[in-house]
C-alpha cells in the first residue's frame, strides 16, 4: 500500500525502545578520543585501531539500549553485559595478546544471538539493529583477517565471515517474514470493555459487507483501485488514491484506502481491506485497545519507476536492485470473517495457500 513517504530522517525506522542506542552513538567521538589517548594506540596498528573503534561503537549502542528495555530484566541485563564487554574489549584490543579470540567469541555470539532473538520473536528488526550488526560483522571480518599471508588462511577467514553472516541473516530474515515483515505495532490505547469489543466486531462486519462487491477485482479497478505491490507475489495490495490523506474519513468501511487480494489460478480473490493514516506517527482508532492491528513498516522498499512496493529490507539493510527504502504511515488490515486469526489478526499464510489452491 502506498500512502507512503520516502523518509530520510536519522530516527526514521528505529523502534522507540531502541532510540537510546542510536543517541548513544553521539558519545562515540569521546570514546575514540579516549582510545587515541592511550599509549598503546600508536603501536597497535591500523587494523587494531579500527577494530577498537568498531567495538566501542557497538558497545555504546548496547549500553544505550538498556533504558528502553528495563521492563525486560533478562534482555536489559544482556544489553548491559554486552555493552560493558564490548567497551572493555575496545581498550584491550590495543595491547592484549589474546584480543583476537576474545573478540571473535564475543562478536560471533552477539551476532548469532541477534538472529535467534529475532527468529524467536523477542526482538524486532529495525534500522538500528541492521546498522549494529553491520558494525559487528565489519569488526568480525577485520579480526579474523590473517596476519600472515597464505591462501588457506584467507580462505578460512572469508568462509568464517560468510558463515556468520549467512546464519545470522537467515535467522533474522525468518523472523521478519513471521512477524508481518518486521512491522512496528501501535501500543493499545487502553483496556477495552465489552462495548469496545462489540464496536470493533461491528466495524469489521460492516467493512466486509460493504466490500463484498469488490470480490471481482475488475469492479475494484473500475472504482479506482490499482495494484501497489508486485502482482507476481502471492498477495497483492491495491490502492485508491482518491481516498488517500485527509480527503475522506479514514475508517470509512465503504471506502477503504486499500484492498488485499490473493493471487490464484482463477484470478484475484479478495482477502480484506486496508485503512491508512495520512501521517507517520499518528495513532489509529483501536477501539480503546480492542484492535491490535495498527502498524507501520520501517523497512519497505519501493521501485522508483512504478512507485510500488518491491520488497522488504534485508536484516542487513539492503533493498532489491533499483529500489529505495521508505517508512510507511500507520495502517490497519481488516480481513474477511473466515480468516483464522480474526478480522484484525496476523494474516494466516496457510489459510491464504488454501485459498490459492481452491480449498477455502
């Protein structure tokens, strides 16, 4: 869906509980100044100096993440421990004989732990996470780089770096695909009452009743809806630019800003509607917390040719070729009544595949 904007602000795409990690990088110049003031700096050589700076950077980020995760004691303790270890090791790298095995152990365990956390759903992927892992992978590559020449040594170093990158990337990418493409969800506005839940249920029922005429995708196209995501994918989002922004009420069940279809051999099958707010950071009406589906995507990619969605950022910050990254405005999906996870739940891929196979 493309009531989207190409956002380039420093904090765009960073989860709110991660902002402290981004801001902690402001202290990095002081940390580098401290390292340069050590007697061992000049004798350490360029590689050790760069590794020390990279370790200091990721250490500061981890320390900055602690305040945003105080409600999660285990996670905040791990961030604190990681931050202290990285900052301490950044000093030891300059003179300690065993800095390489210590750095490799700490870096590899941290990178892989990130992939596990994302895959398990304990952490979401955002721009700061991608930048942090790139810093750590750069430090890992520099650390494992052989001191002495030799084809076998360089092959081993390259293989180790690629292996760590691949394993962490696959784990994180699996987490992104599971967690609605790495979406950032809106916190509930309150504790819903029975009346709030009834109002949310009624809105979903009214929306589906009003959308029934769009079962035929050609009717939707005639009404002004156009594909806004790759038509070759399993599901396709259609948008109606006439309903974007503040031109009409946002939650008008008769005129949603978007429609979602499943591609099947017999043609598109309507799955639901999508309502989109005009501005980033706005709160959607969640019926006092009864609806948990409002979300935004900090990692969407858009083709500059068609200005349609072309995919998602990988965990390491790259878009498909000839695409650029954006952050979407908040959106809400309302699915058809037979969706297993409910009208506002996470889209069930198995249910979609049954529809595509003509079994639902």
